[in-house]
């Protein structure tokens, strides 16, 4: 049966289980998507179209690939706008599919700048559909890249007016995706190293979430009685109420990492950069790394034992091997449990008074404390924005279910939190979904707040309004690293809650600490009826938050 190339692509998306596509006009695929009955969520800019699809892939652990469309072709303004979002997806290893207009046959090289070549640096694979019958071929390769190996964004280009192909002659079969199992000898060596260590530490990355391997991770930690530290992106991969949990950051994480004699990385690149721990004195430690990307091995640290393969399959194999070597595991190390409990309690001792503070302006930790009391730990999602809200929340908020929290931002892109919360609500309609942001983040997400009203997505955005870009200015680190550019309009100049209310939100501004919990309850009640909410808390600039290990 003859089908237009763009319509064939739309049908393939449906065959792959796509339930909606995020977009911003214009892309030649959009009309075909509409003709084939594919719902589209129109965002207010291309960056957010990518961000929403990206976040959806993350919250579903890549089981449901987020798909977006943006303008490309000779007038690639949309793809240029999308570049930053694709860069974040690439840096954070998220399997998002971006579709854009391709260069019409016969016009290659006639433009001054080919943006699709520019995005190769921030994509896992780029596929160009240059003939109608190649639609199934290119889409098979796209989904193979999306569902196999290290996750990452994929770009597919399709030009306008490409013509028809016969979908019976060139049929499409959905792509399963493939995972690689580790070499048994490597598993044996890793297990031996783990059990030989005096102070082992499991350092867990997001690969555990994509492998949906939290249960296996818990089993391994308990078999070996090894404390668990997660990366920012992997927060929620290990329940933080577990007696072996060190959380993500702060003094206990740093202390245990420094004193460890073995760092056992699982599903992590062990990459360097901001918002992640380094391995101090690594040359005097044993380093074990389980990863599905061998390019990670020996990149930043000498790796003594490498286990190549999917984190889920690797953990299953490690559990079996450690259980065999220990005849079912070692006895619970109650002294270790107490050491972890005491260390975390000592860290929290400086935060708990802040979480009950009656100060005005409101101490931001009071907001986090009330939020933790109200959210259902078994059916809620919380995310931060880049900057202070990330640093504060990830330290004091414990997550007990996989993807109950989304840490993000290896490249620290502002405004992604709204897309993350929106995607979480779309994936889990019964969950309480909350996005915590600051003054800088609000500026990035402001226009896209309207989309949640248009589509009836019940998410609460919490705006920690401290009257400036506080993390950059004077106060936190002496004079600040950007003291001349840190001031923005405070609440007295621009009432953001009133602006957002005019978009159709349930919105409040709160100045009294006693009103925090009631306002949160009202917002969550509105969310239950698919009404988005916006709470602006007038807060102080308060700098205390846990640190990363940097040496």
C-alpha cells in the first residue's frame, strides 16, 4: 500500500508505542502526525519540546521513548533553539528521539550552515531520510540506537515533499532493543574484589534506573554489607531510608568516599565535572566499574576490574556470584549501620531546625520540610532546578521509590524541572508531581507554564523567591563569583504569582511560615483535579547545603 513518507514515519511511531509527540511549529512531520491521529503537545519553544520528550524518556527508564519535532531544513531556526536541550540529553545520557525537517534533495550544500552536522556533537546518532522507501530502515536504526547500549538522543531528518513508498514492500517491525550481559570471569573478579575490601563503597549511577535494577542493587548491598552512594542523576535508584544509604551528597557521602578502600561503580561513567563526586586518592583505592560503555573505562581513573554490560544484568550476575561466595551473604554489619545512621543524623542536625524555622522571610528549608511531610513517598515525584534548589533539596529530601525524584543537570541547564514534573504527571497520572525552582529557573520556564493549563496537567511549581540569583551573588561564597549580575526583580517589583494566575493557574504567594503547609495542601488538591498550581514563597537567601567531594 502506498503511503507518504511522513505518514509512514508517523505510523512507525505509533507502532513503537508513542502516545504523544511534543512539538513547536513548524515541522513537515506534524501534519502527518495529525492525519494519523497522533496527539501533539505544543510547547512554547523548541527547547521545551525536546525537554518534555527527554524527561518522559527518563521517568519511564527508556521503556517509553519521548519523541519531539522541531523546525529544521534550510531554515533551521527551530533546531538551533533545540540545541541546548539536545546537549543536556546527550550529557545526561537520555534516549530522546528528535525529528526535524531534512534538506530537500538537490539542495545539499546550498545553505551557509548545515545545523544537522552541528548537532552530531550532541547526539548518539543522526539519520537522514533521503528517499521515501528508506523511512523504515532509518527508523529501525534510530530505535536500535535508542534502545541499545548507552542511552542518548537521536536525530532523524525528513525533507518536505519526499513522496511515497510501498509499506508492504518495505515493512516495519518494532525494534526490541538489546542488552549485553557481562563476562562471567569479570563478574567473578569484581565479586572477589568487593568481598576482599575492608571499606567497600557502591557508587551507583543512572544505569541502575534504566536497568530497573533497584531490587538487585539492594540485594548486592545487603549481601556485601556495603554502603551505597548515588550520583545526582541516580538519586532514587537506592531507597534512601535503607540503613546502607549514604544519599547523594553531604558530609557522610564525602567521609565514606574518602575512607573507602574500594569504590565499586555500577551504571556510572565515573565522569568528572560539576555536581558529582570525584574519587579522592583514587590511586590508592581499588576501582571496579560496571558500565555498558567501554569508553568510560580508564577515562578518569585507573580501573582495576571492569564489568562491561547492562547494569541490570551485571547486578543480577553479581548477586548470584557474591551469594555463592558467601553462602548467602555476610551477617548484617550493625556497627556499620549505626555509623551511617549517626553520620546522617549529625548532618541533618543542622538542617532540622531550619526545616522548622519560623523566620521571615521564610527559610527555604522550612518549605522543603513541609513538602516532605505532605508528599506520599510511594506515589510522588519531586524535582529541582539548577542551582540552589538542586543543592538544597538533594541533601535533605529522601526518596524511597525509583524515579520518585529526578536529579539532573550535568550541564546545569535551567528550567528543565517544569518539563520533568510535567512528564512525570503524564507518565503517572495518579502521582503528586512537584517542581521546585528559583528566580533564574522561573525565567526559563515562564512561557511554558501555560502549556500545563492548556493540557490540564496537574503539577505544582514551587518558586523559592529570594529576590535574586542568590547562588551567584555576594553572601554564599564571600563576594560571589558574579557579584555584578546577581540582582533581579524581587516580589515587590514583580509579583510572579499574579502573572501565573493570569495564565489560568491556581496560584498563591506565601510570606508566613504557618501558611506553607496549608498552601501546599491546597495546591496538591487542585492538582488532583488536573489543575496546575504555582506557589511563590518569599524566602531568605540561605546558603547551607551539602557539598560534593572535590578532591
